[in-house]
C-alpha cells in the first residue's frame, strides 16, 4: 500500500514537471528599442505609447521590447525627429518637423485644412487622403509613419478677450506667441493678432513678463500648461494637431512582414482609441480651465468659424505654395474641395 502511494506521488510529481517544462518560455528580446514622446507621464499620450509597446511585446512573445520615455527626457519633438531620421532613436510619438522639409507642414500645421475633429478623422485617419501623402513625406526622411495619435483642435489662450476676436479683418494689439514656423505666423497675422515667434520652452516666461499676451500651438490640453498666466481660451480650430507613432525606416525594412504587421496593427488600434477620445479630451480641459481657474471659454459659432476659415484660406494658402510646391498644393486644393482664390 505504501509502495502504491509512493508510486502515485512520484508519477504526479513527474507530470507536474513535464507540464512546467512544456510551457514555452518567453523569448529573449531580439530587438530592444526606445520610443520617445514629450507629454507627461500619466497623460493619454503616455498611455497610448505604453499600450502600443505592451501589445507589440505581447504579440511577439517578448522578441520586440520597447521602452517608452515620456516627458521629453530624450529630447523635444524637434530633436527626436532628427534622431529618428538618423537612426540614433528607434521610435517616437511626435509631429513632423517642418524645419527639415517645408512640405511636412501638411503633416503638422496647415491652417483650416479641417474645421473640426470629424473632418480631421476623414482627412488624417487611415483611410483619409492626407494619410498616404504624409506617410510618403515622412518616408522621404527615412521615417515610417505608422498611425496618427490625434491631440485635438487648436486655439489660443490669452490674458484677456479681444473685442474683435471673431472678426479677422480687424486688427488688435494683442501679441500672440506662435510656433516659430512661417504658416503659424502668417495665420495669426491674418486673424488680426501680432504674431510673435517664440520657442515653446520660453513661452511661459514670455507671457509672465509681457513679451506675449498669450500663446497658440495646440488644443486645450496645451492651454492647461498656462493656467496661471492666461485667463481666456478661444477655440479657433485653426488646425488639427496630428502626432504620429513612427519608426526609423531602415529598421522597419529589416523586420519580417509578420513583425511589420504586428507593429502596424498595434499603432492603428491605439490611434482608433484616441480618435474616440480626442473631442472629449478637448472638452475635459476646457471645463477644468473654466471650473478650477475661472477662465472664460469662447466657442465660435459655425458662422464665425466659417468666416475666419474662409479668410485665412484666401490670405494664407497662396503663400504656402512656395513652401510646399505647386504639385502638393494642387493636390490639397483638389482633395479638400477648396477652390483656388
């Protein structure tokens, strides 16, 4: 009896050991990459980047391991674009740097190409006409753009509301920090402001010291960074801010088709999640500014928005042709349905 019990225990132990060793262990990473993005830890964009990395690791059984570096610790978006282009960084989640190619303004700042998030999804989503064009523009700089992570619709934060905020043909004396790229400067001049190009890192102190009365360059999420020095948000929708999950093209070309499919699918999944959240994120930060800091929130009526968009398109788009080239501008006019002035 004792021998039978001992035999049973030995057989059970052998079965457990066989089951344990038959489970395939996760592979050692074949690739260890870094993905840089500038938004704070805990933000939606930090979450999207980390979920993308998690899915890629899970679906490759650990062969591709991606460490996410948030908060700009590897450099700002202009620096990481160059690093990605040269291959000293494997991946990032950022916008295009038009300093390398003015045509890349289509991938970042192009005023009133769209007027709301629904239009933006049709144009910049995976089936949109701008999606493939932008991918080709990035590829010319050795970058494979995988999918858009939408940040939302832009506007301006100011110390006070100008009386002529809805009339672009009336000039006011308010100095607005604009991103140091020409289309931004042209747009806010056309909207009646004194456009003052200032790097983002210097913007807070510029508003504090009176060099600028406010800032543009992003959706209400960005205005939140200036909650203590501004008091008004105007939802101009002057541009949709598209950030992209991207990978160095040389690295992409070395991957198997199966691994490329895993990366592309994971990027599009995170893109789809953020498209559904983008409008709600804009509203969340408008409400936070209003409820927690007493900001005045100005939402343009459809008529006001149409008037400003039409004015900017007529005043600014022709000036973009020397930057983007006639061929690309012809495509933009054709695809957007906006007639040439």
